């Protein structure tokens, strides 16, 4: 489906969008990418970005990833490592396991 470089961008892009604490994918992306570029991305891909990340179909994420690097240009660098940062953050979480008293 995606080459290695695109797969890495997919992982970073989705990780960023899901953890950006913004209500829509478009708003999350516009934190880093100029709004006009986000609009151009929406227009060129036909993917609607005014939905929460969890509502975007897998195929739309693939389409977005394939076009993102071209449209976002130098802003792509801001997304590099988003997945790694998320994994590091999650690895440091302490989870308390509780059992119910029967």
C-alpha cells in the first residue's frame, strides 16, 4: 500500500492528529501547517478534514499521506518523530492493575 518512507509519514501524521487535542484533523494540521495549505490539501485530495481523526476512513488517511509531503512542503518536518514520541510517552506510563473484590 505504502512505501517505507510513506508508511513512516503515515504513522507520524496519524499519531500527531490523534494526540493534537483538536476536534478535527484540519484544525490539528493547521497548528503546524498554514491554513491555506490545509485547504489546498483538502482540495487536492478530496478528503474532508473537518472531522475527528477517529471518523476518517483508512482509505482517506492513505490518500492524505500520499499527498501530504507535496502540499505541506517544509512543514512536514514538524511531524517527523510524532509516533516515536508517543511511544516513548506511553512506555513511561505506570498502569495500576486492580482486581475486583469478589
